[in-house]
């Protein structure tokens, strides 16, 4: 049976029941699930103080389970970056561990790419994707666990998944590029710029998403990457979902579409929207650090590896 460890290295888990539900559902999917001993630790807004969370990371890496999945994101991994034993984490990847997550986990995944050229998986998180209460989801007209997210994750970690497709905007028919797939949460990506944890990827395929960020903040971060020469060094940029932002009376017609139009006018690299990834129930799993091929036929895009 495939071993899967749930660990907390970022924000505090406010509902222990969500971890229990996630563990049970992942167990039912065929995984041998273990919950790290400090997964429910609490210190201020964090899942334990910095030393506790760092030890959790190193403990999981030392055990090298088949899959290491974060319980949730939030904030906290940035505090640990300078103290992480990257060689230990890289050895866990060599031994077969697939580190899985999104949101705050982005800096861990990109740090592994920067320090060890190690591959990880941008994908689901325990509480967000597998730990939701069924009755609460039923009231929203949604399943407790999204079928696409679960199936894609299972195929990814088993090695069966060879690519993902999505519907994008017009204007990219015939695009055919190859490069290293990398990225994740946009705010987390930008936070690494200029640090030793920044992966210097040229000729890659960058994907980004975010939550609770107004389009002007998204624009500002993407323009920072553009002005730093990051976007122009890529073969393509893929935009996932940007959710849970509120309109302002100052917008006056400004929003995601005008923001994207301005960005495309400022940057020559192809920028495709529609990637099913982000803080949304339905998400694909993506191999961070793997060489991929991006193909577009009409408005149908395929990322293959």
C-alpha cells in the first residue's frame, strides 16, 4: 500500500475534524495514511512554532513516505526557508517521496527546484480538498470531495497521469513549446524573487494562481515578474484561477479581463488563461520541475510529460 503522511508546516489547523476526515477519505482511496505527530500543533496563527514546524518537515523527509501532503496553506513556510535541510528533503525525493500541495507549499516546492532540481507535485491539500464537511458542501451544491481532483491526484502519484488538458482563450492555435513546468501561488512565487531560494528557470512554462488578491495586485505582481525579466525568459505563462477577491468602487470597469489585456500588451510571451488549478474545488495535479510540452489546437490546450 502507498504510504501517505499528512504534515503541517504553515498555518494552524483550526478544525482537527478536517484532518480526520481527510485521513479517512484518503485511506478509502487506497493510501496507508499517517498523520504527523505535530500536525495539529498551535502557536499564534501557525501550526506550531518555527522549530516545531521545521522538525516536522525534517521528520517527514527522514521517513520518506511515498507521498507527503500538507494539511493546509496559509503562511509559515517562508519563515523556515533559510533553516531547511534541502539535502535531506532532496534525498527523500530520490527515495521516492512526492511532496504534494499548493498555496503556501509553493515556496517549499520552488525551493526544492532551486536547491536540488527536485520534482514535486502542485496539487491538493488535505483539509481544503479532502477534509470538507459533507453537510456543508451539500448546502453549496458541491460534493465533499471533487471527483476530478481526487482522480487526477491518484493518477499523478501512481505514475499513470501523462498530461492534463484545458480550454483556453482564442489566439494561441498552433502553439507548441517545451520547457520546465514551474510556478504555483503567485504571491509565493514573487516572494522568492531575489532570494537564494529562487529557481532560475529559462525557457520554461510558468503557471500561477492566487486567492484574496484584487486584479490590480495580481497585475502588480505579474508586472514585477515581467520587469525583472522572468516572464520574457519563459516559453509560455499559464493562468489558473484567481478567486475570492472583492470589487472596489474605484475599479470603474477595471477587473480581470482589462488586467489581462494590459499584461498581454506589455509582455510578448504567450499568456494563456483557463488552467484548472488554484484555490478551487476542481484542480489538476501538475509536476513542478518536470520538462513538459504545451500544445494548443484551436482553444484546446494540453500539457504533456
